[in-house]
C-alpha cells in the first residue's frame, strides 16, 4: 500500500483520540519551522493561526499568511 492509498484521518480526530494533545509542537522534517497545536484544533505559527494545511503552506512560503472570507487570498471575479 502506498501513502496515497492509505486511509485518511482528520486532524481533529487525532486530537479527539488523544494521539496529539493541545500544546504539542509540530515541526517539519528539517526542524526549521515549529507550530503549536491549540485546544480548538487550530495550529499556531508565530502570530498566525489556521488549519494544519494553511499553516503548513504558510511555513513553506507557498501561501499568504492571511486569507479572504472564502479561504483564498485573492478576490473572486464574477462570472459572465
């Protein structure tokens, strides 16, 4: 079985089952970035708070630190 074929587990489920506890420090493989797990399931990296996916993207420099109301950083254009 490849990693792609493995079953997916929601991050919140890891918290609910006690496999990860609030206050746990998550680091990347090179230990360049460290983020804290909050009790509400959000991740905090410095003064930025968001989902594990958003904060991971911010840490890697592939996403802006802030998001618009739709979860994107760019305004959407009207179709038509």
